[in-house]
């Protein structure tokens, strides 16, 4: 008989809508002419994504962050006139106390790691809204911001802290919980705000944090203002952001309509994406279909087509599927990627988008969303094989799927099998390291990558093999056996070792703030979340809120 401890948790769903938000309130204050998106954080204590904890003091769990990810996406697509975002709290003297400690303390290891990864992706998307879409953000801290609350603030372009004698900013994870700030706080201290290492060291080990003028002097915040002057300071900064904005002022957004999805045992089916899961083999086959009807070729037609056009819908579906697999199917260790459709139809969509990406806000957002979804695949913590067979449509943006894979198998035989580039492969869809997947593939031969991009006609199997675009090219006789053995062999290896190996091999080239966060931080947090000093019977995370003190093993490892 199942008990509360052994029952399988309810699956997590990532699609939501402002009408269903419980923790964030979105409005566009009239005083700014509708050009400022105000996100009011008002976390409901009884609104946790699972039972067993209270979300006190504006602490958050995955459900809160799912709302944040959704609202950021909607601002970009549905509210194109937005020139700035401001975060504020609906509660007095508390902005956000960070990730809920009791939620973390009672969550399985994999959930903790995936939770941190999702929050990291969301914070980077907020920064991308500023750097790529021209929508800067202000954290108006009308109270204390600690842990993940300060990490949300430090992801914004500007931070204003109320100077009331009690409001502070802090990263108390190391002294209080024996873990690291899980959402990039340490990296942003040094790489984004460029705080002196010694001051960052002090700040990161003082649980009570820093307030007032010292927070400004240490560059932890940009400005402080008294309670009586706080609203005026917020307005001054937002008006300056609006004055600098190059966002459109009279554009009409498109509605991100709900995705249509059918789920059954071992199957997830959307319009353009199908996922088949073999739990016994620990394999998920992900099929992405190309356009099945003529796609818009002008800016006007792109706007009129809305969220149902292939370039938006297919990638939204893929994103939802990847998150579903990440959180709800932990036993899956290998993604086998496949595509089906008209290669030239995919390339045609790409060429249209590339033509208008620099001149139209919606086209830019479509391409940026493609980039984010592909980057989510890069961080899947799963092995990835791509299969290219007759009927595949690995062209341009969909060829990026194959280039993201750890191995590419392309069938050789009498039937035509081809891959091809489009302008999308030339850097419009970069990885977290800032390079295209093609450039990352040929780090030692950048000139070779450029020569390949210059080729407009498709590559058949032998040409792709000679160009270094695929790993293996079995013929029709060997194809089934070679692919089957490769899949079985990969699924039999240690998932821990594979995750570490893949993360090391996928991100060659320059290091960026994002690669530090997802590589250095996530790897260390993954390890720390399993150490007894944090999660042991008397670890700091386990003992949090109890009168007893944690007990540490003081041997350095």
C-alpha cells in the first residue's frame, strides 16, 4: 500500500497564465503611459507547489518561479511597448526572503538541483530581456532581500534599497545553511557588479547582510532612499529608463495562446513535437516536425499569424517537453532526437526571420525564443544522440538540434538523406558560451566553419561526414544494429559520470557568466546538496529552524 512518503508526486506543469497566478501581480501603471511592467511579489503562504511548507516572508518555490518565467515571456511577446520592468513587494519591510528553506530541506536531491537550474535560466532570461530586447529592469527593494531575493535583484539592471534602518541585502546560504546561493549570486557579485573579492567574501559570510550607505559603497545596490522618498526615487529611475528606450510605442503584441498537448503513458504529443518514453530502456525519443503549411514571408504576415506559426509554436512545444522530461522523468538518461518534414520549408522560415530580425521587434523575439529553447536543450543533463534518416528535415534552426547532440548518426544508402545550413547557423542562436554551435564544434578550425556556412546547397551523407558534421554514417545494412547498440551502451553507463562528462565537453571555448553559473556553480551545488554538512541528519539545511545547532565534518575535501 502506498504511503505519503512512497506515492509518486504529481507531475509538474510549466504552462500557466496571468489569470492563474497566485504570487505575482502584473500591471502597467497609468502614470508611465503603460510603458512600465510592474511585477508585484505577493507570495501566498499556502500556495506551495506541494504540501508540507509555508511560503512565509515572500519566500518562493518552483511554482512562484514558473509564474515569473511565464510573465517575462508574456511581457516580451504580448506587451511590446514595455520599456522597463520594476519588481516590488506587496509586503511591508520584506522584498523576498529567497527560496523557501523548508521546501529545499524536504525536497529530493534531483529536485533541488533542477529547481536551481530553472531559477538560473529564468534570471538569465530577465537579463537577456535587457541586453537583447531593450527592456531593462529595476529591483525596488522596499524591504529586506535575502538569498534568492537578492539574487533576483542582482539580475536586474538597477537596485534601489529602502533605507529604513532594517532593510538589508544578504546572501546567507553559506553561514546559515552550508550551501551556496543557488541562483548565480556569487558569480554576479564578481562578474556583473564587479565587487572587490574581499568585500564579496565578507558579504557572502555575514548572515545579517548589509544595509544603508554601506550597501551603496560596496556596490551591492545602486542607491538607497528613505521611506518617504522611496516612491519618488523609483519613479525617477523608471522615467530615465523610459527616456533611454528604443522600444516601440504603438506596437500590438501577440497572445501566447495555450499549447495543445495530449499526455498518456509513455507519450507526450503536441502539434509539432512528439515525445515517446521507454522507461525500461531509459530513453526518450523526441521528434520535431517541420512546417506543415505555408509560413508567413512578410513582417505583416508574421504579426498576423500570431503564436500559431511554426517558428513560435514548435519551439514553445519543445521547451515545454524539455521541462516535462527534466522534472517528471528523471529515469530518462538519453534523448534521441529526430526530425521529420520538408528541409527547404525549414530553411525558408529561417531566411524570412533572418531578413527581418534586426528591424522588427516580434521577429527578434521569435529568434531569441528559439535561442533560449536550444540553450535549455544544451543544459538537459541528459545524453543526446541525433538520428538523421530519409524524411528528416535537419536544416538551419533544426540542424541546431543535431549540433547540440553529443553524437550525430546519419544514414547512408540509396534514399536521399540531407542536412543544410541557413542564416540561423551563423550566430543568431548562440550557446551559453556566446559562440554558435558550429563554431564550438570547430574551435580549432574557425575558417572551416565559415567555409561550410558559405555552402548554400544541402550536404548528403558522405559530404556531411567528410565535412565533420556527423559522427557516424552507417549504411542501410548496419544502421539498425549500430544505432541500437549505441543507445543501449550509453543508457548502461553511470548517469553521474555522463552528466559530468557531457557538461565538460559541450561548452568549449570562452567562459561567460552563464557558463560559470551553469558549470561551476551548478556542479558545486550538486555536490554540496549531497554532503552531510548540508543535508545530513544534523546538517545545516536539515537543522534549519530547530533549536539545535548543525554539526559539521571539518575535514576539507
